[in-house]
């Protein structure tokens, strides 16, 4: 399932055309991306939280060759499922 | 930064940024309906992809039943502050603790250097003249412990704008007497204070103090010469243009009367 299928499904509920809903969904993605780029977490009730996390630099050593590599720090987006979603799937 | 954005605030942002006129309530309803539809599809075992955001899929992990894989563009945008870094292979014999201690030591040394060069000064200290401060420097028996910035401040305290250059030279030569005496008590015999002795002593400690005296006079002189030369060139050019215009007017006048 992709954005077009979701927008077709939501167009009746919102009262907008599928194209408008599709553009709104793209805007929604942009808003969530902007929030996460500012290191803000986005909480969707009943679904989960998009949480950007910073991982510090680490040194990884290859046991076979003995070479050490310095891995730079990174920021990744983690998704944490809400309790409602977990209960729905796990039961 | 490090805030938790609730769905209402998200809806406000979406309503503000959307091109189509949509209310905050409608935007909030759109967000809730969207993720509700995603949950329905995930419950059917399908994976859902939102353009620009990422892919949601079902996993068998009971602690995290839904996994999210961000869109590559999204991941790059979030990691933009560290995107310039790359993994570096360390040389043999380099230890992690060694790296950390090196960073701490160099940073602390740097801070110590800054503190030495810029100590907290009081008004009483700034009122001292250059001879006193440099004499203190000699008493510490540590050559070149005073940083150039501090030496520059000491020289500026002489107020060169208020005193004439000759008086300044006398003040400085007075300093050289004290300086020379302190040096002579160690190894050299006494000699008369002169500008030469000042030059010889300042070469050891403060080369910048010489530089501060001379450029002020030089700058004034250079500015004056530049202005004078421009004025001369302008007069010559003006005269030439005036002559040409006068000649043309005279020729035109003659042609008019001949005809």
C-alpha cells in the first residue's frame, strides 16, 4: 500500500479530492521530517512516536584483521510503537 | 529541540503549510485517519509506504510489532549535521582511551594558554605604565611569559595620542634604564639610557611595541601623500580638459564668424 491508495481511501472522509489528499499527505510527511530534523519527537496518539536519536562516535574493531575504525556520530529516526498498537498486534 | 510535538500542533503546522485551504480540525482528522488506515493495513499483514516519510512493516518482535524504515531522503535530512563525517580507519597502536585523553589534554592546554594570555585585569592594573609591567615581567625571571596581546595593551596604555613622540621616547628610554639596570645587576655594567638601549632591550621582549609607534606616523604621512598626489593629478586632468574645451569653443566661434 502506498500514498495514492491511502489518499483514495481518505478522500471521502476528508471531503477532498484524491489529488488534494495526496498533496496533503506529502505535506504531512514534510512537516514530520522538519520536526525530526529539529530533533523534536512527533507523537501520534494510538500509533507511536517518531523520535530522532543521536548516536555517539564509536570505535569498531575487526577481530579478524585487528583493524580499528572510528565510526562518526549519526542521528537516526526511531519509531516507537504506542501501547495501543502493541496490544492490538501482540494481543 | 528535544520537544515532543503533539498531534494538535502537528495539525496546526500542516494547516499553515498546506496550499489548499484546510482547517486545523480537518488537518487533525486527516492525520488520525491516515495512521488509522495504516494500522488497518498493517493488521492485514501488509507493509505501508508513505512518500517522503518511510515504510511501516509488521515484525514478529512482541516488544516492537511495527518497524519503521525511514525514507533515504528523510534519513539524510535528519543526519545532515553529521553528514560530512566518514568512517576513518585508525592506525595501528592507537587506543580509544589514548584518543580521549589526547582530546582532553589538548583542549585543557588550549584553555590554559588562553587564560595565560588574557588574565582578568583590574582598573588599577591598566593604569600602570609600561615600565612597571615589564619590570614585573623581569622580576618573574621567566622570559617571554607575557603574550604579545598583553604587551600591546601595555604599550597602548602610554596614550600615544596625548603625548608627543619625543615624550614617548623619553618615557620609553626611562623604562630602558630600569630594564637595563635589572639586566646589568646580573651580567652587564651600567650605561647611559638611550634609544639604542631601548631598541636592544625591546628586541628581546616586545617587537610589537616598535610596530605600534611607527605605523601611526607612517599612516598619517601616507594618507597625506596620497591625497596630495591625487589633487595634483586632478588639477592636471582638469586643466587639459579645460584647454581642449576652450580650443573647441574657439574653433567653433571662428567657423561661425567666417561663415
